[in-house]
């Protein structure tokens, strides 16, 4: 039997998924409980992966997956971040890249010896790994190649309210050309540009992504209203105070009817009164 693997060049969408803090979780929970919990995570992930026609390539602290269609990869990533971290109580980061790889299919003899049925080789896998390493908790990042492949493309599986934003330009270690990174998500927090790292240096881009009113979810909208209501109230209180001290009688009562340099003495006196109960 020939032991030569079958190799072919393909353009695939690569998804790298990483569980954040998995090592500390195993140490805290113990090996048996952690193994049971991680197996539960893997079952959920594989079920979602099959729904979106993905293929499992490798597994460690997360998954290396491949998809034929970029939109399936993005929909898988978004649904994963919405559904699974809540169930397993562990945060995850996901990087997505579209690129040319060599797909290596091992023969049965190699598989019996412990080899993985399918492996991927090529720099595209490294770019996906660098992209994933930039992610914050609960974030999904895309390379420019992945973004171009799914731009203006949605289907019935795309979560409602999905938005994209430019994260910036990054130079990946070992990659000759800088890579433009995009964020995809349904919340403003998930669209914030990540900082650079040792293996992915940030060259430039927006410092913060602001949310438009029409894109806000209920929690974001309530905080937006609360902050602005508090600011308006502060302005109104300042207006009332100015109206109050503009009256001669009010200034005499509070000791404000002095030259401007007496304001410092008044503030010190007022602070002393608040603390001790005696006017200075």
C-alpha cells in the first residue's frame, strides 16, 4: 500500500477558534471535571460546525476548521459567539481568513498510525492564527481577503444586526505584506479595534468604533440615553446655580458678594463647612 498522501491546492476559508483561559480553567476545575466540560463544548461546536458545512482539521485549546464558502464560516463564527460561550462560561476568540492552502489527505495506514485524516499546509493558516491572536474576548476578526469574499453577502442564517468595521492595518510576523483587519459582530463592543501584539504590530487605523443610534441594541440604547440624560441634568443644574448667584440677596447669603479673587477663599470655607459643620 502506498503511503504517499494525496495533496491538492485549494482556496478555503480557515477559521481558528481559541478558548481564552482554558489552562487556568483546567487547573481550577481539575482534570476530570474540566475534560467533561470541554467535551460538552466540543459537542456543541461540532454540531454548529456541521450545520454550516464546516470541516474539523485539528483540535487543541480550540478548533482549526475549514469551510468552502466564506459566508458559512462567518455565520458559524457569529452564531458560536452568540450561543456557546454563554453555555460553557468560557470566552472565545475567532479569526477568519480566506487563502490558498495545500490540503493533505492521509491514507488509511497513516490514519491508523495516528495521523489526522486531513491537514492544511500554507501561509494562509499562519495568517488565520495571527488574526485570531489579535482578538479580544468574544470577538470575530476577518482578514481583508475574507471580508472581500463576503462583502454585501448575507443569507437567512446571518444574525440580525450583523455589522462590519475596519479594525486597522497590522504587520504580522513572518508575513511580508501588512494585512487589513476587519471586525464583524452584532454589538459595538465586538467591533472595537484590537491593540497589536508581539506577532501582530498595529500600523494604524481607527482608535474607536462609534455606534449609530439605529444599530444599538436594547442595553446599548439604554446606556446611551442614560449618559445623555445625566449630562443634560448637569447642564440644567449649572444653569440654576448661575441664575441663583446672579441675585444680590443670594450672593450675600452665601458670601459670594466679593471680588473675584475671594472665590478661592469661599470654596475653602465651603469645604470646611461641609466637613466640620463650621464656617471658616
